[in-house]
C-alpha cells in the first residue's frame, strides 16, 4: 500500500517542483544610449533635429532576463532550474545595459525596425554564454492564436490575412530572455609524480 501511495504522490510532487515560480526582481534596469542620450528613446535627438530616416518610437517594453542551468550539451531550449547572479550585458544597435540576473530591462520599441537583443552572461560556476534574441510580430502571433481555435481552416485564413495586411502598424515585442548556461567542467586534479 505504501508503494502505491508513493507512485501516486511522486508524480504530483515532481510536477509541482517543475512549476517553480520565477525569482523575484525588484527593480528595472534602464538602458544606456551609445550616443550618451538620456531616456529610453535612443533616436529622440535625431528626430528632434529633423531626421526622417530614423525609426518612429513605438513605446517601450520591460523585458525579463533569466538564467537557467542548461539541461543539454547543445543548449537545447529546455531549461533546468533558474539561478541568480550571472553578470550580463545586453546590446542592441544603439544602446546597451549591464545587470545581474534575474533582471528586468526597459528597452525601446521601434516596430519592425526594432533591434535584435544580443545577450552575454557570465557566472563563476558556468560557461560564458551568448545568444541573440529577435523581436517578433505580436499582432501576427495573436491573430494566429485566435485562428488556431478554428482549426486548420482558421489558421489558413489568418495566415492569408497576415500576408495581406500592412504590418507597418503592427505591435512588435521581445520574448522573455531565457538563457540556459552549462556548468563549468570540473578541473582535473594534477597528478604528482613520486
């Protein structure tokens, strides 16, 4: 009977452990413009000087950055347990930010002209890791999610609408930046000769 309870309770406990809540982040890191400009809109000064070739500011997003123990040698997208304390640099075409994970970073949005986010993190117990995170068209993704409720026909209709629509006014966003990092390999002890 005890064995039966174990097999009944163990999967429940394992499932609850896999759904661990993310670590708390208490403050938002602000970016640093490479041109030395204050504020999140890194093109504001150029726009104020009358330049029309710079992207239109479409607001900002607070992006979460989280580091995880990698569960596979190939850095598969499956992540292990979250850990804190990685020193990270986030770079984009005209700005950067430095912070420690877990973090929230306020980044500008420029629609389809937003910059991919290049994240590099280091931790004493883990291998340094770099990954580029592209932005995505949230409007298209939301339409596809709604269309999926209509089955294959719904997805096909939404794909046609997305293909014919003007994406100039679509909303673009960044995903949560999840960076799996491998533990350092243990150093082999030097053999002493007698």
